[in-house]
């Protein structure tokens, strides 16, 4: 992992990153109003942050608009741009969509920042506004599994046996990450939106913390440690449980 969640102990490092000439030049958090200070908002818990390589590579600021969408401010230092940028973007998606349960990411790009504009589109963001100085982009939760090619590795292993399609594994991974973070309902909704289009087995909520897909019942009552049962009768046992 290149990133980790930021805490209030990182405020001074984040402020140095935000005011770094290469970052401040393209900032939309408060450009042309003097030195930026993230402290008051972070102490009030109005923002989420990710440190890149402990701050050596910059940081990501996530600014919630409401419970369903947040704006991304990418403050990446020059040495971590290019080949590291895609890996960072994927980790941001997992944190925002999976861990925080947001439904939509928004970002602003300066109209004259062509590399950032191209990168936003490469990562699945869709342009929604086009001003003289800034362009607005959004990435919905539905596009997340299409961008994160390794998302299937996070799925409960038994779930992916229902279908050999790699995309099926990815949406199972997205659902698993959400459920393990306390967002099982929206995880099921995200899964079913893809499943209906592709003809995958439908997923059902069968309890406060449990889902049914195919012959598998998965219990998410214990965060990060799902319990799995099969409904298929087996000669030596009628109920099989695994972790």
C-alpha cells in the first residue's frame, strides 16, 4: 500500500504539501488566497486524508459534500506522479467507495492542466462541467469495479465460485469490502446493479448482517472476518462453515 489514512498528527506535513509550489499551482482548495491551512477542517473532522508514502509522495484530501459524494483533491509531489499515480488512484477509490461507503467522487481539474485532465479520464472519471478555468469530473460507484482490476482478490473466496467471469469477482470484491466496513446494504445494491446487466446470480439480504448469493450464505457480523455457509447438502455434513 502506498497510502494510509491521515490523522491530526499529520496536519503540519499536509500543510507543507499543500503549499509546495508544484501542488499549490494547481490547487482548488483555496488558490490565490495565501498559504493553505488544513488544520481547522481536519480537527473538526470535516475532511478525510490519505498520506502517500507517509507524506513523502504528497497526500489526498477527500472533502465530503454529503453522505453520498465527496470531492477529491490530489496533492501528489512530482516524484510520485506518472507510474505511481494509477496505483494511488486505485487506493483512493478503495478507501472512498469501500471503506467510507461514498457513492460518487467528484474532482476539479484546471483547464490548462492537460496531463491531469487526461489522467482523470483514463481513471474512469466523466466530465460533467466545462468552465473557463476548471473542468468538473465525476466517478460513480458503478464504474469503480471496472477500474480496479485487482478488486476480485478482496472477495470472499466462496462467493466467486458462482461464476468464472473476472468482472463477477470484482463486484464480489467491492461488495465484500463495503460489507466489512459496515455498508452491506449499499454493497448489495452495487453488486445487483452489475449482476442484472450481466446475468449473474442475484444477491439477497437474509439478515441484519447476512447475504445469500448462489448456494452461499455469508455473515458479516464480525467486521473483517466473514463466516460462510453452503446450502448444498454434502455426504459428511449438511452445513459447512469456513472463514
